[in-house]
């Protein structure tokens, strides 16, 4: 399944956010893959961040990562940089951007 998400970086923390993503811990990327993700891309337009995630089951992915220490540490780091964070709650699994149109 493909999941689109929207988060928002603090304007004065853009450089820090981009620097952090040049150094995503291998343990975290391994955990994201083990949870069922096959790809995850983030685009930035100003302070808006748009994520496209491909995974087997988004709810299961969130459940697998929510309490994982490497993800908890990463999310704490991101919380310092973001105004709108990625939601790992059960409700977050239903909070992806709705599809409006796809090229047939």
C-alpha cells in the first residue's frame, strides 16, 4: 500500500532537519524495513514535508515502531524540529492524505 503523509518542519530548523536525515541511524532504517516498509521518500516545500511511504500494512508498521527504542529516540529528536509531527498513535494510521487523483 502507498501512504502519503504531511508534516511540518519549524522554519528555523530546516537545516537541522535536513542534516538529521543525512544521518538516519541504520538501526532505524532496518527497523522500518522489518516493519514492512519497502520505500519512504520525503519532499520539502518551504516548511511543508510530504512523505510517500510504501508498505505492506501501515497500521502494523506504526504498531511495530511506536515503542521501539531507536524510533522513540528518533521521534524525540524530530519533535524538536517539527511543528507537525508524524503520528504513531492508532489514530495516526488513519491520518494519511486522501487520494484525490491518480494517472490511470
